[in-house]
C-alpha cells in the first residue's frame, strides 16, 4: 500500500466538506475520484497534497505518517501534483521549467556555484522529459507563450520531473478540446506504467479510460468504490452522480 | 512582480561597457569626477543588493538603508574604537550585515507584497530612530574620522581618489560575479521561480522560506559592504543614510535600470545619480523632473533601460 487516508474529516465553518473519507492507493495503480460539483473532490486533493489540513484523520504515505507534513515535505517524500488551473513559471522556457524541477530530484537546489544551464544530467533529463510529454519542439518557448493544451502537458512534465512516487492530477483535461483531451489521456496512460496516480476528474470518459479503481464522492462522503464496470452498473452512482 | 528577460550575454556586455566608461572617466577625469565615480559605484553595489532580492524572491525592501547604515556604523566603530583595519572592517560588515539579515529574514520572508514592504519599512524606520538617539553612534551628529584602507606598503595611496575609485570598482566587480554566479546557479533559478510562482515551488518540494532567507541575508551583507565603502569614501557617517528615502532611491534606480539583470541596476544607479546631480545644479525643482521621469518609466517602460537596450540589440541584428 502506498497511500492510505483514514477517516478524513474537514469542515469549513458549519459546512462539512469531507465526512469520514477512507481511501487506499496501491503502488503503480491509477485511481480516480469522481463526484458532482461541491462533492469535496478538490478539498480532498488539497488535503492529500498538504495544501489544506484536515480536522481529523490520518494520512500514511509509504508507511510514514504524513498527517502533519506540509506541502513541501510531502513533495520531497514523493507526492507530486499538477493543478486544475495551470501553475507554471510564466517567464521560464519549457526547458528551464523542467530543469528547475529537476534540481529537487538531484538535490542541488541550494547549489550557488554551478550554472544550471551547464548541468549535463539535468539538461539531458529535461530534454527527455520534454520528449515524453510531447514538448520537444517547444524547449526554448516560454511557458506563458504555449497554447493552453501544451501548458497542461508542461504542468504534468513539472510534476514528473521531481521524481515522484505518487502523482496527484487535479482535472488534467479541464478546459481542453476533445483532441487535446485525447493527447493528455495518452500521456497519462503512458505515465501510469511507472507512477501511482490519483486522478480527480469530473469527466467520466476520462476516468473510465484511465482509472482502474474509482471512488465516488457525494457531499463529502464516499458513496461507492469499485472498478469502472461496477461504477457504471451501480444504481446508487447512477442516481446520485449521473442523475439517471 | 515583473523582472526583465533572463539574458546573461547582454548582462555581461552592459557591464563591460559601463566598466570601460568608468575606467576611462576615472583615468582622464578630475578629482571631482573620480569622487563622483566612486559614489556611483557604491550606490550601484547598494542597488544590486536591492535588485537581487526584488528579482530573486520577489522581495521589495523599503528598509534596506538599515543595512547600509549597519555597514557604515560597524566600519566606523570597528576601525575607530577597536583599531581594526578598514579592509577587515569592510569584510566584517559583510558578515555582520548577513547575520542580521538572516535573523530578520527568517521572520519576515514568508510575507508577501505589501506586507513585506511595510515590515521592512517599519524595521528601517525603527533603526533610523534608534541611530538618531544613540549616544554610542553619535546621535544626529554621526561619527567622523573614518579612514580608508592603507595599502602604502605596496605603494598604493588610497587617499588618492583615483585609487579609491578603482578600489570600489573592484568591490563592485567581485559582488557582480558572485551574484551572477548565484543567479545562474540552481539557487538563483529557484529564487527567480519563487518570484513567478512561489506556490509551485512549494509543490515541487522547494525550500521556499530557506531560499528567500539566504537571499535576504546575502543582500543585507552586500548592502552593508556598500555602507562600509560609503563611510570610507566620505570619512563620516550620519543617520540620514539610514532613512527610508535612501531605500526608495535605490528602488527607483533598479526600476529605471530594469529589475533583475544586475547590470541594469548598475546602469540605473549611474543614470539616476548623474541626472540627480546635474539637474540639481541647474534647477531647484529637479525632484519634480525625476518624479515625472520615474512615472514615465513605470507606465511605459517596465523593463527600464535594460528593455530599451534589448530592443536596440534586436534591431541591430
């Protein structure tokens, strides 16, 4: 078991956003978290990444209790995330952005004497990652000048450059055209061979395409867990989420 | 906050041009010209200390004159009260400034935008008020009788403005190469990224607070060196040097030069100081002209003179 969320509760004032949520993620498994708007998906994502602190409950990652770890510490343990809204370094090129993320993988971020541009290992890795995420032709393009779909790809590239064990992907296809969505699905499929992935999505087709196991959230509570077939056949899910 | 394009080539070219001009002016200039060049060079050191934290980490300090004062007063006390040589005093002030900067930085670097500006302003004004009333630091009269380094054993007379001017230029070059090295290294690139998106640096496991504290400490140490050289140039120090308006002028210099290029900060310090000096000789309302010029740059040339140089370079290609 790689990640385990035990009895997670979170409230904002009188509103209970997460209610006794239990989730388990195995190594190199892609799991999906779905739910209608307001179900608590994004809150759960933020709790796992450390951007929000739960009120009660524990989180274990790689047999370590990370409940009180902040985002930075969790990232250093191997939990990497890509955001629903692009969160890039607008003035940096694709290569620079990837190289920057790689300084954390190679543990050289405090280095003050060697130019990052001249670091052979980092540059080779940056070029390879750019190739993996389909951005080879845009190495010297500033991330702000990339098309939206390409920015989403770079978002993923930065997340994987940190050498994660677990990738948290928050609506990776948000705002994408059908063609761009196809491309990003292909890319995530490729990544799922090497990484554990937790995917938060509202697009059911994307979830069915990628996730082996699916958790369904409704008003902060987990109402169903199963593979895509059982989710498709669940009357409760149909009723609560798909509105059928 | 916006910084200029990362362009190490132009950065070096601009430095070489400015360096050549200052060397020629120093050799062929008058006594006053040499003194003036030394003054500009010291202001440039102060400006690049501000530029470094503004562009690497997005920290705009309105209290940095405090470190200028720490450098100046430390040099005065170390050399007058304790008989430490001026060169060792300057080196010591770097360490003193950097340590104080690290302690202050540890508590304030997590603040963003206006909160960081206001806290640094408050700290600077507290220091200024303390200096004004401190008998130990000479109160409003300040301290005089500070000497320059003595290299007479190797035949160099530091009281000659020509040699002292070259001496401060050497300090500027040393600091320039240190900061460009850091800027191009992983730490500098992480600091640049923090200015652009600190949230993302946290998400990839960066030590955001530690990077910023190191940058603030280094910048404080460099500003202290500027203070130390300033007091050796003039032979005295008064509390006016620690007033927040000095930090404000430093910020104007880096905005005019273009934030984030290091060489741009030197260019900004040079241009602003020359204009200030020349205009004040001609008209009484020179500050009004400087003010309008500054507003023009903020509104229409946010990359400052650096941006202008980049555009010229592109047209020439």
